[in-house]
C-alpha cells in the first residue's frame, strides 16, 4: 500500500516548481475603449483610405454648369453615388414614365448623334440626359461604334429593362446634329415642358429635314476646297482651276458609285483618281504648272479628318473598342485614296511624266495668299459638312487662326511641322469648345472644318509619288510624317477641349466635382 501524503503537502499540477523565477510585468496595460485609435496610428500619417471625420463629401451639381458637364459628371459616377434625380419632364400624371418608350426615344437620339460623327462619350452623355429628364436615373448607356444599348433598373429588387439599336447608316450633316442637341437641351430644361409625344414629333421632323445645301453646292464646295488647298501649297490660278475641276469630277464619280451601292472604299478610290489624272495630264502636256499642287489639292478634299479626330478622341476618353473601329475605318479610307492615286501615278511615271518628289522641299511662302486660302478651305469644308449657316463664319475665322499659328511657328519660328500642327489644332479645339459651350451645342461644327488647312495632303502625295517611282524608303518616311501630322491634329483638338474643361470652368465647379468626374477609378 502507498504511503498517504499529508494534505498540507498536496500541490496542484499547475503550480510553478520551486527554483523557477517567472518575470513579472513592469506595469499592467490600462484597459481602453474599443473605439480608441491604435497606438501605431497617427493622424498626420493616416492613409487616405480611412473615411474622414466629416464623412465623404456629397457630389452636388450647380445649375450654372451646362448640362453636358453635369451629365458627364454623373455618368462617370457609380449608380449608387449619383445624386437624386430631379425630373423636369412628365409623361403621365399618375402612372409615371413609360420606361420602354423613354428608352426607345433615348436610343433614337443617340443613333442620330453617333451617325453624325459625334464622339462616344458625348453620345452617352446625351442619352443619359434624356433618360434623367424623364426621371430614369438608374440607367447605363453604352456605345460601341455601330451598337447602342441602354439598361434601366428601377431598384435593386426589380428586373432591369434593356434595349439596343444598331446604326446601319452614317452620314455627315451637322445641321441635323445641332437640331438634336437643341432637342436634348429642351428636354433637360426645367422651364420647357416637352412631352414624350412632342419629343417624338420633333425627332421625326429632324429626320425628315432636307440638307441646307443642294447637291450642286456640295460639288462646287469640293472644287473650291481643292483649289484653295492647291494655293495653300504653292499653286497659282491655273493650278486652282485644274485642282477644282479634278475634285468636282471625282466628287461626281463618287456619288455615282454611291448610287450603285459600292462600298465607301471604292468611292474614295474612284474620287482620288481624277485629281491625280489632271495633274499627270498637265505634266505630260508640258504645261508649266506644279502638278504636285494639283494632286495635293484633290487629296485635301478626301482625307478623312473628321473620322480621325473622332477615333482618337474616343481612344483618349477610354472608349477603346469604338476608337479601334473608327481608326480601322480611317485606315481603309486612306488605303482607298492611296490605291486610286498610286494607280494614276504609276501609269503617269510609265508614260514619262516628270514628277519630282524633291519638290516637297521647296514650298513657297506667301502669308497673305495662304491665309486667304486657308479661310476659303475652312468655309468650303463647312459647306461639305452641311453646317448651319450661322456657324460658317465662325469656323472660317477659326481656320484662319489655326493656319496663322501654324505658319508663325513653322515658317517664322522654324519649329517642326508636327509640333506646330499640334499647337494650332489645340487652339482649334480650345476655341471650338469656347464657341459651343454656352450654346449647349456640339463642338464638332466649330472644330472639324477649322482643321482642314492642317491636314497632311502634301506629305501624303509625295510619299505616294516616291513609292510609285520605286523609292520605297523615302515614300514610307513621308507617309509616316503624314500619319504623325494626322495624330498631332487629333490629339491637339482633344487636348484643347480638355484644357478648356479643366481650367475655364464656371463658378461653382469646385475640387469635389472635379474628383467626381474622373474617368478611371485607380488614380
């Protein structure tokens, strides 16, 4: 039997053995609140991810801002962070807005804007403004070149309503574009009550409206544009007449091809042949004129400057799918022009026409003549774009300012043509945004025609001529220069518009609104 242990000697198994020293804490940690900041937190070095003590500032939009800026700001916000809607139109007194009809009207308005050459961001802004005018705030428009779609969700528990529309045909008519902008402005104006039926009626009238200029005026404008462009690169009166005749003949042939249903690629190819043929014929006839000026003038009327500016603008504003499609369209048009001119130049070289690519280095400088020619080019370009008569004078002056800035920087200041073109195009975008901003209209009628004198017609022609004479390296260098000038035009126009929006804002546009208008979420 084991010996019994006295009760006084019994110890716990958790007792500390004798001889072992346990370090004691110097001082007990005081008990604190669960809401007190950690000991490692300092207010001065706090990360910006913490909510500030005053809370997240609410985005407020003053009525002094144009509707384009207010709608663009809200469109860039998530749906949950947008301000509460203030409907200014009423469809029915008791039943609320007819959602399918409002979405259909929105898509039809967006279709006209996109078909008229408006940028994807501006199309989405106008579509969002129409929906918000009828009280549909939880909507998401989406534009991808030829497809328009919009989705509206009444609440988090309701099923969304979606609709889409495809743009089958595109055409340039800035008068129709301005009429659509006036309709959107009236819909968004709280003092103007436009019912849904009235909006449909006005939209039908806009579709049925005839062009402001007849066909013969368009053909004459194409001829005058080519003649002015030929004077711009050093031509005389004979060159002016020859370039005008070639461009008018090419315009009529393009209309004939369009009536037969041929794609636009072949229309551009056929339209580029007559000016080149006229220049080669004058050279073969030993007429003492600059054939390069004749052909260059004809190219000015065909270069797709409008589509290029729209494509680059979409890319800079984050619509990469639409930008890629538009730039691909520009490439096809350009290849069509190149094909038509190369065919004529190839046969001209085979026939012994003394065409000289080195003439590109000897362009004459005639400031007054070139300034007048640039203004005439902008005026005729505005007619080709079917602009309203009230905007023709303003865009003509804008084109003259663009050429004056380019000539002062390139010819007088001896700067590179790419930098000079970018600065001149930036001023075009700046003035175009200034002219259109408080008229609640699109900036395209004030900028597109004004960039006409800056288009790289001469660089394109001399590159094609070098390729036709088997000087491929020199030709590619000249074509790369033409592409650089075209990109400088597009980026300059967009940068000028963004600079105006960034710095020249009306009172009330504080930093909170600028932060809310960010296009990206990571910066």
